[in-house]
């Protein structure tokens, strides 16, 4: 069924609605418009009066432009008139009064921005709003900014509810993240504060990293600034601020450096601070299954390195780290007691845990397929409360009570370090740290610190924890389907919170708190529960001083609610003095800013009062008042210039109150005759004479750009009048012409150009020139349509048409100098004679061209294509290819193209009379040389003027070694110096790129480039070896491409430009291209053709290699080895002071240290030990 047709909407009613007033100004032809008097009152420029000139600019009373009142002057509220509804009075014919249309001009128009835009008598909407109460705040801000008040230092003031951030010096986010974590370890902070300079290093102490760490911690604790700049700290470690480093490597090296410095201190607690606070102990052992004898070796660690799997829990990964390994079969263990190979169990256990436990997640792994590091995006679930008691003492001999040990090893999450980014080679480090004083989690993104509300709003008990692995395991039919845990993002992070749902109960007695998950976490920091609020940190050395701390760090404020009290260590005096100096400088900068701001505010309010006193009274109420004309842009600039900065080349920026509004308006309202321009009347505004005197009495207003209302330019008005009169009269004349233009039968007409008539009939003819009128019908552009070059009637009749005598008279009235030709005029006899004679000449030229083509057929077919197979043992001659091209063009169009006059061969000779090219060098046969038969040369000598002949003959000759070869024999010798100069002198040339296989064939190239005569060898092109390579789709698709390319280059073309051309032509990616010239690879992509010495029509060789970086079975290039912390102070630190776990690095790569395997238990030992200590004791 066809769709139903939509009903067409009713047309809108025409005319005015009932009761609407009709304005006379809207009527067509009214005499109040600017140019309404044209062709009505005035039809000649001499009749224009001063009143007419005022009307062109809207300054006359006749324009009826209202004098709008100043809308910014406060007026008393007027009582609204009471509207009384009168009963409808019936009039004649049954019409009511509301049905009558009233024509009235008594109601003044409403003042609006759009309606009064072109009204010179309205001075509203020029920008006064910014100086009124509503826009005063914004104007004050702009005034202060324009006054060069400078940066507000109070914006750098610290928020009392937020900790201090650290400035990123370029690529130091990895250090900032760890500094925020270490600072909130009160025991570690106290130890740093207690470090004192040694007696022999008092002067160097302030430049040491330990002192700069004290200053950094003191700034984070007592600074009044929002951000602290750790530049001195980075300089003390000689860190490169522009290179991104591995955060875990920085942590290990810096801790090693601090341990060395702490061991130099006199306080016993400081000597072992690192090991006491962060160091734990692992036990590696083997148990014989036969005799149950045990072999153990202990090792210390500062970080537990955890391999992660997707959607795995931290507890499961710790259990996997401590999982036993069975030694069976060929991997059996040689037991020293049994004196034989026995099955055994190899285990790893935790013997001791530190107060602060770091889990290093192996987020960066080494990919052996790509031989590079990559980042793992596996999701890891970790709890806020971690019970490490169940992992401690397993298979390890401990003397502590089990229940006491379990309760003393409950850890709480205190920090999460994140790496944002998809690559292992770049990214951004952030930290989420728990602040003890405010009991709040904060996100530290360098200088941006935000409070993480989601971490503290909703917590779940251990009974609600869901094991996210359950939904991926096999389920029995009796168990209900468990919905996966819902996740939500942590604020300002890519981490997700796992919202617990119904789950299996965990071990009774465990208190795991909330569970969080992250794909970017690379380190987790846990602290023993007894170590935090409620149980202050214990230390054998008392703190220097203690402060009752509430809120965030030391300067935070409380909101009346009870806060936990924590003992905060006090910074050392020297570091505190530096921080106080920064605080003092900040306070002074704030005071100076406030003082300057107060002074500028007073100046602003004074300026505002004066500005308002001017623009509130600058209008006029009638045209009789004394007034001047100023441009609208000038007034707008006067109002806005105090809010913009004024620059003086000599004295620099000036306060805007000093030079308020010097405005140049010459181009806004004035014409080239220095009078008011009617074309720019929309920019004119009428200002009272009194207000104008106020403007020029202050601020130096430019009086030369101000004009009186009577200064309307008389010349411009006459010019515009002429054009407007033409626009009115031209359509009327065209209509009159069209009525009488057709020629009646039997009457004599006149010829007129069709193109001229078509253009002249337009509303605005394209040929019309302002002030000069239309072009005449016999002007140069249209004269050839009617008359020939002999000033007679042209033979071509398609470009003209006939018009009647009446129409011709109309045109003669406009163009009195036009001489039309009648339709009875005869054609030009001279043109007829020329046409008849030219036909005979063309016939002769065609016959001559066909004759030459027949006699020189071989040259026509083969001279430009280089086909020399049929010219062996045939005498030949060399001619200019330019002559052959011109000759072929003339053969194709002999009547339109001139025949060449001479066969020029002088370009083939040098100044010494020898040849400038070598006929036996293939690269010399360029597009400028052609080879023809000698017999054809003889024919050319009979037809054209010819230069000296260059005769050559291709024949088989015997070289000095007795070998036969085909060469060109030429009686004229080759000038090799001039030949090389010719090949190197070019602007553009074509070079050949040959795609080679295997090695690059350069013997032929070297011989030909040296100028020696040789026979071109046949080379197999395009047989590219790709065995064993993985080739991408774009390479596989390009197998059918051609195997060489012609490139047009100049001397400034670079190797990179040529590779781009090769990629476009041969579809070989730039990364897979290897270019060779004269057996040398072009490795410098910035080298130019001129610097490489590439000659005209030269040849380059190209080898293609696989995208994986391999070429012909060659080794693949690896990424350049990173410098790491080489060259910094951390590179000199050693791990001799600490017993570090030599498992794997943070990237998952094995540490390549010299070790020796124990022959009994196969454990790695230092190279100086032949076997384990335990194995030696048992032996």
C-alpha cells in the first residue's frame, strides 16, 4: 500500500495582523531611507544638496533614526498604566475597531542591539556593561591582569586538607612516587632527620643526598606551598631529569646508598635502620624423602618479588612463590647422608618479616620472542589487610608461639605505586598513599594531590570477599551460577574497586578487609598493624622532638571531630631553616601581591567612576545639539582599552590607567578625501560636544579623526549616487530594449555581439566598471564578434545577432560613439580571399609532411625509443633528440605547428671539438640524444640546414685481451673531462633504481661510471631472498610490483626523499630499504644528491630486507641497551651492605651476576664458595 500523502501546510497569512500598526518607514519608495531620494528627487549629481549628503550617513532628520536614551542611567520606576478592556464597538459593515489596520508613526521603536546597530544616534551596546555592577568583577580582573600585577602567589599556597606535592622536573615522576611513600613512614622519616654530618664532611653535607632528603621531607611536612621543587635532591644524586628510569631499580639503589650513609652514623639504631625497617629473611631448603635430612640456606630481602597472573589474588601469588618443588627422576637430589641420589622436596620459606613489607610486582617482563621488555596488563587483586602469619614459619624452625606469631604479622595496606601507560619503555608513575594523621588515602600525581573518597566510603568484611576466579572455574550442576564481581574505577586512576558479592567464606580468623584490583600497580606497601596509630613506632633512639599531630601533616586543621594523635618527628634545624626561608619568601610575595592589588583596585574604582561620568552623558537628544561624529570602533576601544595591556617600545608595559584610550579611527569612518564616508555610515556614532571635550581633555583622544556631521564627503556621495542611479535605470532600459529588439520581417536590422548582449541584460553586468559605465558594443572584447581585422563585416556569423532599428536607437542613446553595421552589409572581401588561399597552402604542407615521413620512416619509428637491435653493422649518426621531437610534432599537425629549421648538433661537441658523451656508456644515452641511420642523415642534409655529422657504427671488435665484444666505433674521440662536467651539470635528472637480490652487483656500475667501455651484464632482478622471514601483508601484496624505478631528482634531493619516492613506486617500506651507490650503502638520510656525487642518468642499487630487521639471514638488531642510572651517584652504590635477594629484576630478567652452583643441592652460591655451608657441614 503506498504511503499516505502528507497534507501540505497552509501558507502563512500575508500582510499585517488585525490591529498591527503599519510603519511608513517600511513602505517601498519612502523618502526616509538613506538613498530613497535617488531618481525621485535627484536625477543629476549637480542637484545633490547638503541635506541629501546627511541622509546618506543617517544624520538627517528625514532618516528618522531615533535618539535612544542611555539605558545605563538609573531611572525612577514609573507606575504602569492600568489597562482597561473596553467593550467591542461595532462599526460599519459589522467590523470592530480591532479589525482596522492603523498606519501610525507616533510609536517610537524599541532600542535593541540588533535594531540600533546602524543607528548613529544610539550610543548603547558599545561595551558599557563591563563597567556596570554586573560586569565589574570581570572588568576588575582584566584591569589587574592588564596592569601587570603578576602571578598570584596565593594560588601556590597549600590547601590545609591536602598534603604537599612534588614538582616533576621532566621525567622524575618515578622518584616523586617513592618519596611520597617513604615520607609517610614515620620511623624512616625520623631516621632521616637524625642523620648528622660527619666531622670531616661538614662542608659537603649540604650537597649530599641525605641532607637534601631531609630538606625534602621537611618541606613535605612544614611547607606552606602547595608544591615543593626537589631540584636540589635530583642534583645531589646527579639524576638526569629528562630520562625515564625504572622506579624499582631507583628504590633499590637509593636504599643501598642510604644504608651506606646510615652505617656511618654514630647512633646504633641508625646503623641498622634499613635492615630493621625493611629487611626480611627467606629460607631456601631441601628435604630428603628417604632420611628426611634438611639442607637450608637463608637470604635477606627488601622486596618480595611476585609473579602475577590475570585475575589472581595477592595471597595466591605469595603461596605460589613459596610452593614446594618435587625433585624426582633425572632431577633427583644427591643426599649427603644417604650418599646417593634420592627424591627430595625443595622449599622456600619466610623466616622473618620486616615492619614495612614491600611487594614488588613483576609488571615488566622480558619477552624472549621480541627480545624486549613489555608491560603486563594482568589484573591483580590485593586486600587492605593481609595476614602473613599463615606464610611465616612454614617448614622453618622458629621459636615463637604460633598464635602470637600469627597475630603479630597482620599487615595493613599503606601504599600502591602505579605505572600508567601501555609500554615498558615509557609511561607515568603515580602513588596512592595512606596518610596516618588524617587517616585518608591520597593520590599523588607529582604536583597534583587529590583525596580518594572511594577508598574510605565503603568497606567489606572478609566474609563478603569474592574470589574472582570462581566464575571462570568449572562449576557443578548443583551450585548456583555466581555473577562476577562488579568493578568501579578509583578516582583519578585506572584501578578498579571490586565490590564484594556473595562468596565462599575465607579462613576463619582472617581479616582481609576490602579487596581492590589494579592493572597498573607495580609495588604494594604493607605495614605491620602494631606499627601504626594506637601503637606509635618504637625505636631505641628517641625522636628529637615530638609534636601532637592532627589532620594532614603538621599544618592541617581539624573540623571539630576527634582525630587520632600521632607522634611526628621534628625536622633538623638546618633543614627546617631552609623550609622556613621558603615559607617566609612565600609570605612576603603574598604581602607584596596584596599591597599591589589593593593599590590597583583603588585606581580601578577611580577610573571606573570617571568612565561612567563620560558615557552616561555622551548622548544627544536631537540633531540641533552640538555634536561630533566618532566611529563605533573608537568608542568600543575607549571602553575596553583600560582593560588591555598597552606596550611601549621604550618603557615597556604601561599601566592602563595612565594611557586609557588613544584610538585611531581614520579607516573606520573617513574616506580617502578625509571626509565622512557614506559607505562606512554603520560605524558612525553621534557624540555630544561636551563629552568630546572630556575625552580630549584627558587620555589624549585623537581629535584629528573626529568630524562634524556636516563633513560628509561630497565626492563620495556623487560617486555612490551615480552607481545607485545606474542600478535603478539600467533594468528599466533593458526592459524597454527587450520589447523592441526583435527585427520584423522585411525590415533592416543591425548586428550586435551575442556575448555583449547577454552580459548587458544582467541585473549587474560583469563588464560594468563603476563610475565608467558599461563597455560599448564595439569595445575591444566584443569587436571581433561583428567586425573582422579589416573593420568590415566578419565572415563568422555565429557570434552575433540582429536587432531592430528601435533597439539600436536605444543603445545609441547610451553609447553615441558606437557605429553599428546593418544586416544588408556585405562580407569582407579581403577575408574571403585569404581563406581561399590558405586552403591551398595547408594542402601543400600536408603533402610535404607525408613525403618527409615516408622518406624518414625509420627515424620516425625508432629514434626516440632507443631501439638499436636493427642498427648493428649499420653506419649511423647521432642527432639531437629535441629536433626529432619537434619534427614529429610538425608531422602530426603541419598546418598548426611550425616546421623546424635546422638540425643542430653543436650540443654534442665540447669546446675542444670532441664528443661530450661516450656512445659506449649506457648512462650517457639520455633523453637528449637520438640515433638514426647515416642514410637518413643524408636525407636530412637535403631537407634542412645541418651541423657537423657525428657518425658511429655498432660492430663486433676484439679487445686487447683477445675477447670479442660489441661496441660503437666513432671517429671523433670523447673528451672525458667535458663529459663528466656535462653529467654533473643539471637541474633535474632521472636516475634508475634497480632492485637487487643477495649481494649488490657493483662491477658493472663501477666500470660504467668510470667511463670505461664495457658490455652490460645481465643481472637477475627481483629475486629477493626471504627464507625464514615473517613478511607482513603489505610486503606479500607487493610481489607483483615492478623491479626497477625511474626517479626524477635534483641536486638538493636527500636520501630520505628518494626512499619516499621508492616507497610510492615500488611499494617497499622505507624501513626495509637499503640503497647503495658505488658499492657504498647510503646510511645518512640527510645526504643530498650533490654531496654523494650522483651524476646525470646514474644508477642506484636497492636491497630489500624484512620488516623484522633481518636481511639475508643476518642477525636481527636489538634495541640499544639502556644507560639506566649510569653516570649518577646511585651507580657508585653497592649492595655489599645489604644481603639482597638475587632472584630477578623488576623487569623479570635474571640478574647476570657471577655465581657457582652447589654440586650437592644445586643452589647458586657466591663464586668464591665451592658448595653451600650446610652441605659442607653435613659432608
